[in-house]
């Protein structure tokens, strides 16, 4: 479940940028 947390962070970052 570690890759899931990383994917969410990377997914939320581009959306906020």
C-alpha cells in the first residue's frame, strides 16, 4: 500500500499546479 500513497501525492500535485 506504499505505492498507492505515492501515487495519490503525485496525482494531487499536478492537479494543484
